[in-house]
């Protein structure tokens, strides 16, 4: 099993990455998140910049993969910097927490509702799970709601060392301390954010896993192009 962190954009305010991850397995390729809508990434005043050739489909192509080569898309959540290009993968199965799917489709989170056309497409096949779920051997979906209800992280048991893709549950290294961590404007439930942080940190300790943050500009520079 091989993991490729893919930079698929930049948060203008922080310089942090917008990330997706390709996991290559013997039972098919798994993509975690699809980045910010490619068609909006060139807007000069937008919150996210997506450079030419930086969108997820281009990143996959640079590795030799077409969208049809992706069997599974794991949805950490439906914020626009994570679910902006789902329509590019009509052949994949999309894995989402049921609690997140229900909140998103209810239309009660304005920032998710505003970008609905990018994730609520009739041709997309959503598979809804509740709580932790083994997607494939060595790939576990970890419920980590708080940032939004039903946010999920991904534990990837690579041969050399497990990696915990925390995504927005622990977006930077500054958010590793459950008690003292900052709670950000887009975090919807402070108590749940702290509980999810504690749970993920404990899991990473017990698994000796590397925690990969969703939007950390410093850590991003230290990540190799391939982890195995
Ligand atoms: Zn994010």
C-alpha cells in the first residue's frame, strides 16, 4: 500500500495546503477528498487558490491515473475545499458518515449548502457509514465530528508506519492539544472538536501513527511525495 499526499490548492489566508490523498492498494485506488472546485480556483479574490495543473484530476494524471482508476472516494466532509470535484469521479463509490450526509442534505450548514451542486449530484453513489468503519484492509474511517457533524479522518496502515489523515479535525500542529487548541471560526461544535482531537491523538499514540494535518503549511513541506 502506498500513500501520495496531493496538494490541490492553497488557503490564501494562511498559505496552508488544500489536500487530497491517493492511496494505492491491491484492491483498488482510494482517493481521500477532491479539493476546491477547479472552476473557482482561479478567482483572484477567492478564499482558495488552485493553480494551473494543481486540481485533483491533473494531480492524478501526473501520477498516471485517470478518474476512472479511482474505485473509492472517502469524503472527510462536504466543505468546498474538500468536496469541490466529486463530479469528476462518477465511477467511484463515495464514503461518507451518515450523520454528515444527513446534516449536509438538510441544508442547515450555509457554507456546505452554497456549494451543493459540487457534491449533491444524482450520478454519485454515496455509501453511508455510521462510526468507525474498515473500508479495505488497512484503511479505517474514523469518525471525528466537531468541525462539522460526521467529519471523518482516515487511518492508513502503511507497511512502514501507520498514517492518520486527521484532515480538519486537527488541521494544524497548533491544534494537537485537546484542551488548549484553538477552535476556529468554521468549527461548529467546540466540545466535539476537543473530544475528537483527544480521540485522534490517543489513537495515533497507540498506533504509533504519523498525524497528517489538513491545512498545515509547515508540515506539508516535510511530507514526502510518497509514503509506503
Ligand atoms: Zn478544510
